[in-house]
């Protein structure tokens, strides 16, 4: 499968997803690296084997080896950070916010690609994982770096569509088994 095959696999009731998948990936104003790093990181974060299996080869072909690794690293570190910071934020005892995290996240400081690209991928993964603290943090870093709101929005549009495609196709696989 490929992007076209993923679109073809979507059922008729998910026609909007089919159109949106083609639009957010096929007509993206993001650079190729930003686009395909976002696609790869969100495919991983979606936890959908179908989506990851089908989008990963094209992402790998479009990205340098360093960007490919960095996009996977963004998905990995944010899987940890999103749980940690979302939990800290949701707890009513705000004293947890004063405690040292003590978790390694060196890749954020040295991702091996442009910092803006890594931040964009981290924001997209955080959108899927629903961590408001991480979303705010990455959005602020991006905006301070001069990234326009429309660019930030593109990342979470991709995240929303990739996540929805994964949920739909995974549900269909179960229902048709």
C-alpha cells in the first residue's frame, strides 16, 4: 500500500478522511522534510500498524537518514513526555510541578536536524497524545523561532488526519475479521 492505497482502503463513510489525507499530505505547504517527518512521527504516534506500515516507506524515501531517525526519536521521546507532563498537569496537587522530572530527553536538545523541524514533529505527536503542556511548550518555541501559525496548524492538521485514518482502518480490520 501507499498513500493512494490507504485512501482506497478507507470505507465510503470516511470519504472526508480520504479527501483530507490527500490534501494534508499532497498539498502541504511544509518543506519535504517537515512534511514527511510529521507524517512519520504521527504515523508512529497513531499506534496504527496499517498506517505506519503504509506511510513509513515513502517517509523513509523522502527523508535523509538523519531526519528519518529524528522523526522516530520525536515520536519516542514525546510518547514519554506526553504521559509525564499531561499527568503532572492533570493532578490537582500542583506541587508535582515543582519536582524534578529526572527523565532523560537529550534528543530534544540535539535532534540531529533543524530544531524547528523537530519541534514541529514533537508538537504533532503531542496533539495525538493530548498533552496541553507539551503543545503549549512546543508551539511557543516554534513561534519564537518565527514559525507562522499556519505552519504550526499544518502539523496538527496532519496529526488529526493520520490519527483518524488509523482509528478508522484499525476499526474496519477488527469489524471485518
